[in-house]
C-alpha cells in the first residue's frame, strides 16, 4: 500500500517505558538535531515549548516491540496485508 491510497495501520505488540539515561539522551539529541530543543529531565523528555496536542511536559519515551502489523486499504483498490515479526 502506498500513502496516497488511504490506509490504516494496526500495530500489535508490547510497549515498555524507556528509562535508560543514555537512550533518553540519544533521543533528545535526535530531536534537537531536528529543531526541537528537547532535554532529559527526571527520566523523561522536556522542552520549553511544544505543540498543544502533546500536552504539558514531561513526555515519556516508549520502546515498541511489534509482533504483528496489519495494513488496511481504505480506498479502491482496497486490500489488506499482514506482517509478522
């Protein structure tokens, strides 16, 4: 499926909160390179500004371990796909 077809993705798996300082630091550094001044504070990410939909800081980082992903086409030619990991 391509993005212009209109698709929904459903992810099945486990999400675990990431608390490792080195991993959080790397994530904050990636965001800073992208232009968002994130920093690590108390096991989460913080910043002086954010988009309204994100809500107030702190923002916790989660590691996702996918087991299965389903892709569903919402427009013609429709269709569905399943990926197992």
